[in-house]
């Protein structure tokens, strides 16, 4: 497991947000509602993932970066997600 994978898996909010964005969800507000999370928790997870260069965009147009896509593929192949 590399650093980015551990970073995502070590926090349930980051993991949920990362999975939703990888599945095509683009709105932080929708992710918060779907997982019944406080919007600030989702925004913190989004900020953390942005700092690690795993996602890009603002709260209404989130997407995986190329690095994020590689990490997602690695997590899927290892059945960690």
C-alpha cells in the first residue's frame, strides 16, 4: 500500500468522499446528504484530498486528478474499496 492509499483509507470521511467522486459524483453537498455527514466534514475531506493532489475542482465540480485515478485503480485492484 502506498502513501496515498493509506491516507485515504485511514479516514472514513476521506474514503467515502473519494469513492463518491470516483463513482462520478461531483457535488460535496450531495455527498454530505447521501452519507448523512455534516457539510463541514465533507469540505474538510475535500480539502485534504485536494492537498494530496487526488481531486480537483470546487465544491460543485469535483473530479479525480490523474494521480487520483491511479490511486483509485490501485485500491480497486487490491479490493481495499
